[in-house]
C-alpha cells in the first residue's frame, strides 16, 4: 500500500482518496457543467498515489490527460456522521495533489452515464506532495493554488473560491464513508485545466504547503 508522508516524518496509509468534482464556479463554467446542490463525489484507489517530486508517468494512447491542481486534506482520526462543527478536529494536515484525469475517457463516460473509475483512478493519477500539519496553516480557506506548465501559467486561484468548504465536505462524505486515519480528500480544482504531454515541466504550488518542480514522462 502507498503511504503519504508529513514534513515531520510521520507516515500514513490512505485507505481511500475521495475526490470532489465541480467545486469551483469558474471550473464548472469551463467544463460547461451545471452547479450541483450537493458535492460530486468520486474515489481514487490507493494505487493511484504517486510521489509528485518524482517524474509522473501518464497513460499513452487513451486520449488527453488533464492536470487539476487541488488542496488535499489528510484525515487524522476515524469518524462517521461527523458534525460540521467538529469536522476540523478530524484534519491531520494539508498537501498538494494533482487530480490527473483521462478527459476524453471521462467525457465518454459522462455522456453514456457510466462511472469515472478509469478516468480518475488509473495508476499514478494522484501525485501528492508531502503534507504539513494542520496547525502550521493559518487559514486553509485562503490559500493560493498555482500550476505552471512549461513556463505558461495554467491555473491560479484561491481555496477561498471553493463552493463547498472543507468542514462541510468532511461532514457530507462521512455520512456515506467512514473516514479513517490517512484518508485523503482532494477538494476540487479551479479553472484552467488542460492537457499534459510527455516531457512537460511542471511547477505546482499551494501557499504555505508546497512548492514543487516535476516533470511528465
Ligand atoms: Mg479534480
């Protein structure tokens, strides 16, 4: 099983990675999607985890692979039916994730009403940084996310623009899935998603959490 690492050396094994779709208004617009009354939830398996500092292999011959930079929340203790008021107590820390997406395959699945499992859950589809402890982040609702590909800025926004905020997501998800220590919630991407190609140089950052240079192979 793949582990995630904290900057202080602590390691955890996520039993699941819960993805949130359509959580930024301008990304909903660019996808020509419709805002939803409740969060859109999907899963990525543990096998999708990848150390973002290592070159990231992407699938070939399955159409476009899109980048989605996202704030990742690591759960610190088990819980189900977590009240929104105490949801923050369940956060261990924060990291940077790329929710890599086979966009053509996802598009076909969407139009046929079929699941997104392959489009979202393939091997290496969840590169993550090392994580920082919750207490070292002053305001996780106001962090800048930025993604640069080959010196061109693609994504630049703030977690302030999330539709469903982190405590609500923890409360909502835990009604259906028992959250356990190490589980990750990747909280959705802002606008500017686009294709990646072999050889692309990536600079990804979330303020106070991570500043990474990596490449696509
Ligand atoms: Mg995403």
